[in-house]
């Protein structure tokens, strides 16, 4: 279903037969809502989010491409999150080994304009498939093809804002003992100590060579988000906390308590594509009652 969202921006709504749903804005190919079969919102979007180009939408799942953060000459997090994508009305089918029962999906496409080529002189074709599975799982698959005559290199992140009830009750499992670059300390390299990650102040870390599965446990909500990823070795964990929250015009002063970004990413080792080559990066999100995954 294609409809008009905030400020008349177009969005696609996918509904799964058991009641879960996803909303994707063509502006940024930006997922702004993911609801389970109870109608509960699982992603955080700021009440102050500005749905107006060229400002990226604060919350949901912005896509950072072709540059994560300010790690290069482009604007922060690249430009794909503030371009208007198109819908492929005749998308390719899933491979035959995929069970397509009760799957709903949409393919969004981005190709650089003449103006974009002045900013980043590389021609590419980016296909983002957003799929909602029968258990309400949200899958994002990016395929980026080099349609240029020369190689190019990029970094990437699915900048996912999870909705949590109280950040001080949240734990992240799967990143303990890993190396990370601390964005708050000039990206110096450290090693995470001890147990699961918990939160009591600002955090902005790029965990390196992370496992394919990361869990976010929301104790108060009794809900666990599971992030599964493929082709995306790194994971960014970000919460601005009170001071940075106040400094952001499109973020409420207290909203940091109710969100956590865990971002499947490829940052430390940028991806290089030769002419004609394609890269694939996949993130799969599920949300399950905590009691179901104890001991995992
Ligand atoms: C995170 C970065 O991924 O995104 C942070 O690690 C940054 O450094 C944050 O502040 C938000 O970025 P932006 O451009 O959406 O305000």
C-alpha cells in the first residue's frame, strides 16, 4: 500500500496477515515504523522528528551510505538517507530456496543524480528490499552494484533506533570482550571488559568484528530484540544521553531514556566494489518476549 505520510511524503505500508506491519518512507528508504502483531511499536521515532528534506528523519532506520558518520569528505552518514528513492513495481522474485509464504516485501531503488555525482563521483545502483516475515520479523537486504567504470569504496550502517522502556534497564548481549573504537575518545581502540553492556551515560562505540547475532534485552518490557546480520561485521551502539539530547533540535530532552541505537555496519574495513560487482548486506530483526529466550 502506497500512501501519503507526514508533510505529504510518500510511504509504503506492508501488512502481514497476523497483524504486524512496517512503514517505509521513500524519502531515505527510511523505515519509520515496525509493529508487532499486538500493534506495539518496536522502533523509536522522536516526537520532534522533522519529516522535511533535506533533514534526515530522527529515528526508525536511517541508512548510512556511502559514508558512515563523518569518516570521510561527505556529509555525516552519507546522502542516501536524504534522497527520494523509487519503488520497483516489478521486483525480482526471492531465490527458490526461500519460503515466501506470508512474506510481504517492497524493493526501493536509488541511483545517483547528476548532482549526486558531483558530490560522490561514482555511479551505482542500490536496491533495498524491506521484507516483513510471517513471525513479524523485519528483514532489510541491501544490494549495491557498481555501475561505474572504476572501483569505489564505501562504509555503511543500518542506523536502527530501537524503542526501549527505560535505557537504564537495558542490556546488550553479544558484544562483551570485543574491541571497539570509541567515538567519544577520538576513535581510539579499546577492549570491552566483562559482562553484557549496560547504560548509565552517553555511549558512541563502533564494536569490531562482531558476531552475527546481537541481543537487546529490555527488562522492563520483558522483550528481547534479536539482530541477525550478514555482510556487516561491525556494530555501532549509540545513545546521546541528556546533554547531547538537549543539543539536538529534532530530539526531545528526555527521549534518550526510551531509545537505543544498535547499528549493523561495515566501517572498519570499507567495502570496495570493482566495476560490475555487487555487495550484499543484510539485517534481520525480531522481537520476542524475554521469557522465550532465557538461556540463549
Ligand atoms: C551514530 C554516530 O551512529 O549516529 C554518532 O555514531 C552520531 O556519532 C549519531 O551522533 C547520530 O547522527 P546524526 O547525523 O543522525 O545526528
